[in-house]
């Protein structure tokens, strides 16, 4: 385990005040506070204030988008007695909206809302996650995660009828059968597989050209972390691994995962991929990985800065991970 080492999105500063979510009187008090801050969510994106993309764009309770919002704002939590909320304006459609790009692996398009400052725009969080502060990263990841969950659970999974939001955005109840629905996080193992001076990297179908990352996969019911690591590596590359160790974790709201970072040792280097699982896998030496990190390798591009894969590979290169 990597102690005192933090991956993007993994630090917590906010008092989530979960015990206040069901207390509508308390939530109304927070909504009436002049100090209340709102982060606007729109179609998977959150707003930043400039081309540098190093700060989120916050608005107050007297902002037109807040005043005209007909739904119930989602309560994020408190910091120094200041309440933080999120509202979803995904019904807004700009004239230059690129629907095809929105469904791509990474949507680089940016959009300015006429009611927000001209210098601000909605952008893909993965494009600036390593530039904003750890405090704002926590709020951004909460905002995206909870709003995506709300959007994906409009209907009851038991009877198919509509659900309604309660508990300040953190629960949906079926209006027909009364079933309770709560935000879900999907556990995903992501592993740095080593063999001597090499690590095993793979790429999924549809990824940008030459982009490679650590192998990863969803955990299955009744499965331990160690078993999931062994199964995923075997399924994707036909390689057996041993000595699985936990390293660190990362909330990853794309759409709703918790990345569980591990390291494992490969028993061989013979790769036989399952094309249904991944597009390719290859062994990369420490020297070649250093070239890739410096931008001087034409064969591979490293995982995105801010991702847990980039973090683990960087720690391996520095010798922090054996």
C-alpha cells in the first residue's frame, strides 16, 4: 500500500453531512444561506473559468441558473459552514452542440452558457482533472458521479415505473412499488503486472491511437480483489499472476467506478489476448516507458495524467513499486 500518496479525486476535505440529507428543514436552511455555492452540471461536464482550466466556475444562490431551477438541488456537503450544492441543466442545448462527439471516448468540445461568465465553459473533467486543486477535484467528482446516477435511474429497476428524488439528491424512490434506490459504485480492479524490468499494458477497442494503460476489469459477485486481478489478467492475456498486493484506489465517475489499484507478478511473458476483451497487450520495459512519459516514444502513449494507471506507472518508474 502506498501511504501518504494521493491519486487525483482521492483526497477528502468536505463534510458530506449525510445525516442532514433526510432533514428537509436543515436542507432548506442551507439553501437560504447567502454563502451557498453551486456547481453546475451539464451533460457529463462541469464548468471551468478559463483556458488554463485550473479552477471550477462556482455561482451563488442569487444566480439566474439557480433562481430559475425547478428541481431540487443536490446537497454535496459543508466546508467551514458553507453549503455546497449542484444543479443539473442538461436540458439546455447550445446551437453548436456536437451530439456525435458527446458519445466519443473523450469529448474535447467546450460550451459556454450565456448566463455564465464569457471566460467560463463546460469541459470534459478528464481534460483538466490534474489542474484543479484536490479540494475542487473532490467536489467535481461528486457532482459528476451523483448527477450521472440520477440520470441513469429515472425508472425503477424492479417494476419500470418512474422514481422520484429524495434525501437532497441521494436517494430515488419508486412512485409505484416503493422500492428504494441508492447511488451505486462499481468496483474495478486495475493492475500493474510486472515481470522483471517490464510491465504489461493493454488497450481497449476504440481508444485513441497508441494509447496503452494498465489492465483493468469489473469485479464479479462473490469475488475477492486478489481473485479478480488474477481472473482479469488471465482472461485478457492468458497470463497467470501471483503475489497480488493492494496499492491505492481512485473514485472514477466515468461513469461510476471505484478503481482498486494493485500490483501483481506475472509467471510468464507469453501474451495471448482475447480480442473480445481487449485490442492488444504488450510488455514495456522501464526504459521504453520513460521514453513514453517524456513524449519520445512512437509506439505507445502513456495513460492520461491524473488517472490511477498513470500514477501507478510513475511510482513504478521511480522505484516506489517493486
